[in-house]
C-alpha cells in the first residue's frame, strides 16, 4: 500500500513540475511559436529522463536502485510529468483549426524528438 501512496505523491509532484515547465516555456514563446512548445519541452525532457533512468537501471542491475524505486520514478514521477494526452489534444486542435501543417510538425516533431531523447538518455547511461 505504501508503494501506491508514494506513486500517487510522485505523480502529483511530476504534474506540478509539468505545469511549471509548460507555463514557463509558453510565457517565453507566446506569439513566437505557431505550435505549443511547452508540451513538446515537457515530453522531450520526460523521455530523456526515462532514457537516463532506464539506462542507469540496466547498467546497474542489482545495485542501490530497487525495482520498486525504478517503478516509482518512472511510472510515478515521470508518468505525472509527461503529457502525451495533452499533446494529442493539441495536435487535434491544430487540425480542427485548419492548420494541418502545424499539426503534423507538432505531432511528428515531438515523436521524433522524444524518441531521440530517450535514445540519448539510454546511450549516456549504458
């Protein structure tokens, strides 16, 4: 039961961090960017952190980070921090606004950047 409570707390902390990062990026890029950059920054950094966490866990199997801690950090904190559902809504919103090119750049760009960030994180730790 304590793992569930910790996962919920870490998820909540991740969501607060997401809110702060997204708002900071959005404030700095408002009127400059045609696509929502805050969500992209959040998801790419979440993927980089997940790659780092996974790579470290794979390189240090059986050491100090327990499977429960990996789950809490990955599913709890990073699950609360990342926001792919919001990214999907933003892509659909761009399509509905008659901006298919922006929707494609937003969606495909975030996917490519997120996969690259995860790979970089893994490579740095392995």
